[in-house]
C-alpha cells in the first residue's frame, strides 16, 4: 500500500544540533555493491570472547588478530563489527559491536557494544538515539576496570544529565562539552577507573581497529533492475454500464531497491561516525558514557539529514509526491493526493478518479465526469459502449437494439414519432400514439378515445352517436337514421322527430321533453330537478338514490 510521507522532527534536530561541535557529517546515500549480493552475520552479540575463526571468512593477522565489519540484515539497516587485538601482556581483547538503524520506522539508532579481555568483561555499552533529539547511554563496567561499576547518561534539549555509580553528575550544556569536565553534584571527586596502562593501550588499539573496520562495511540492497514495484493497480468496475475503469493503486517507493540502498548508505555513514566517536572516547573510561552520548548525538543528526535527503520529493524514497500522505514510484503520477492513489507509468490522471490510457479521453463534466473513454466512444459528456448509438446533443447512449428519438432512446420494437415520443407501430396515428383501445383518425392524426364514436373522419363528443356513419348526434336526438334538430325529440315508436312544446325544452332519449332546469330520466315523461335522480318511484336527492 502507499507509504505515508515521512516527517522529521526538525525542531528536535535543531535543538540537538548544538551537540555537533566538530561532529561528523554523513553524506553517503548510495550503497556500495558487494558484487555477489551476499549477506552475513546472525545479528547475535558474541559474549564468549573467542578470537578464533568465526566462519565468516574474514582475514586473520599473523598474530591471530581479526578485523571484520559485516551487514547483518537484508535491508542495510544492521551492521556487526568484530575486531580483536593482543595486549602487551598477551591478553586478547575482543570488541563486538552491533549498530541498528531504522529509517523505515522511526529513524532511531541503537548501538550495542561489548568489549572483552580474555573473555572477561571490560565494558558493555548500550546507546540509543530515538531520532527525536534524545540520546541515552548505559555503560556496565567489568572487573577489568575496578573503581567504577555503571553509568547512565542522557542528552536531551541541549543538556547532559545522568549518574555514575548512582552519583548524580552536574547538568552540563551539551554544546562544546568535554566529557573530562564532568563533575558530581555531591562535590566529591570522580572515582579512579583502576584500569592498567596495558589495558588502556590495548583498548585504544582495539577501538582504532574498529574505526578502520567500519570503513570496510558495505551495505547491499535488494536486486530490483526496474526500481518499480510489480503492481498494476487495476480496480475495475462497471459504473452504470460505462466501460471498465482503472481507479488507481497504492505505491510503496520505500520498498524499492533505490530507497533501501539510499537508507543503507546513511546507515553505513552512521556506522563509521559511531566508530570514530567510540575511538575518541577511549581515554575517558569513567566518563565514557558522557563522551559517547555527545558524539552519537552528532552522528544521529547527520543520519537524520541523510535519511531526510533520501525521503525528499524526487529522491529514491519519494520519486513523485502525492500530497502530504503518500508518494508514487518513478514516472508514475499522483491520481488523488487526499488518499494517496497513483496511476501506472504511461497513464494520465482524470479528475482524481481514474487513470486513463494516453489514447483515451477524460470526460471532464457532467454526471460521468472522471470517466476514461476511447475517443470513438465519446458522446457529449458521457462515454458509450462501442455498440451503442450516440445522441450527441443529449449526451445519451442508446444501447444496441434501441433507436435514437430526439433526446430519448426507443426500446426495441417501438418507433420514434418525433419529439422523443416512442410508440408501438400498431398504435401510431401520424405523430400521435393512441391508447390500445383508441381509434386513429388518420385524416387528422388524432386518436378517438374508447368512449368516443368515430364518425365520418371525426371523433364524436362523449355521449354522442354516429348516425348513418355520417353525423355525430346527441343520443337524445338520435332517431333511426336521422338526428333530430334542436328542440325536438325522437318518438322511438314511429322514429319521428317531435317538437318539444318550448324551444328551451330538452329532448329526452326515451322520448318526450323536459322543461328548462329539469333533467331527463330513464323513464319516459319523468323529469327531475338538477340535483335529483328518479329512484324508488320518485325524484329524490342524489344521496338517497346512490346507495
């Protein structure tokens, strides 16, 4: 997945930078290739003081002394140094040191050192730099250094504090501090280290050899010819029938050989820096922890600067920035800087949503904005399938089998009558689509409703009938083959049109007439008021007749 951009505690670095004095600067950011890519070292500290063959193939001097610095892990973050020397009195001194760096986690440094004399402990030193401006050193002295047992020193916020054999030292400004100027809070003098001159001479020789050996430490990064991760990042999905899309992928530049190699170069520099610090502290046995804390703090600053350069935008660990949350691989592009998604090499971003091929068009507006489309399939501001028919003005794709109809698509089997009207062919009536029970008036292109009579090319009003297939006539005046004129009624027995007594009378379908203001009923000669019906032998209000 996308690795978060690394952030560095620059305020802490500035505060610890006061420790640097004449410190070391680590500039190496490219590992030295060992040739065969082999790694050695188990990472375990040697506690038996043996100076014999360790199985690593290291060269042995004529006096049995050996010098070795080897990488102990496969990412260039852990180094073991093993050196030995013979004292004037014939004692074999052995140093085992492990330097562990963690640029992919917290930028901390841990140094584990053990010095033995014929297997007896001289000093055991554990040093940690937490990468946030705090350095702590714990020293355990063996019987070879009588007079002092242990020390714990902390450098933080530009101040040196701690204890030696449980005695508090006076706080010291780290800037320009000299370990030999350390004094105790109780006002009493420092203890005598009690170490023999022969041991001190041999110790100086041993640490000098460790410093030289660190120069031969090589870091080997994993093989990766392309410096690209094997990922296609495809997350395809159909969206409302649109073509499959590539919605980007996570990238992890920190897992590439280039980034790991850059970090390994920083680690190699830190190993050399720390070895030089340790050698310079050899004379200060009682105050060794103070000396190392100051020196390793300076090494830590240089290490942070080096790792920061590896992780800068455009550097091996972040070739392409993707906002504040992630990085993309070399030649990839950042698709979405909010969630850290990248587009593969050779693809272009499309509104932060999808990755388009170079030949594709990015739909940049409308409801389908952010979709990648083949140029031949672009339809306004949408994208059609290759078998669709495009209605450009409406940005509408008609699937195969459907026909365009202005701004709509007619389903298979329907025909377009214009203005987006789709109709079953058997119901089409000119530019009108009739209901299934309607009758088409072909002369006018209109539909006669189910309750309307079609008569001589026209639709009769509801309630009228077609007389002799020529004339629409109100049912009250329909009389056989004629339509009685207004003011008359049909005598159904004789099929004669009888005039109503008054011109304002209404002729009734069942014969007879009703005076103005009265309504015909289904019984001849019966007329009721406007709000009445004939029921139960009399004219009654609607409510009484409708049960």
